[in-house]
């Protein structure tokens, strides 16, 4: 069960990224990230479960690997989304002072 603790940090990052997607107004990237983990996890585990030398510990190893993949996918999608939504300018625009 020592593998479970390795999931916490990337899972927390993924949850935070999902919140950022909501804040930016586009939740599709969070869905893509979750779907990618499901596919990356389910397909190999289903195949692995049919093997004669299958051990339950291998599921935990796949879980750790896929949650790190999901965190990386979330990071890349979040960078892309922030570059699309946020505008960076070189000059600082300050509001004019209010004079009485």
C-alpha cells in the first residue's frame, strides 16, 4: 500500500487544474485529462488481469503511472488554455489619476 501515497500530489494538482479550467470558463480540457487517465489505466489493467502472472500490486503501479500522466496532460492543457485566455502586454497601463 506504499504506492497510494505517491498519487496524492499529482491528484491534487489535477484537481487544482480542473478548478482553473472552470475559472477560465472551459471545462473540456479537464474532461480530456480525466478520459486520458481512464484509457491509460483501464486498457492495460484489463489486459494485465488476463495474464497468468498477474499480481494486484501491479494495479497500484499503473495507478501511480497514470495519475502522473494525467497531471502532465492537465499541466499542458492548462498552459495552452491560459495562453489563449490571458493577454500579456509589454507596457503597463495605469489608470489616470482622479483629480478634483
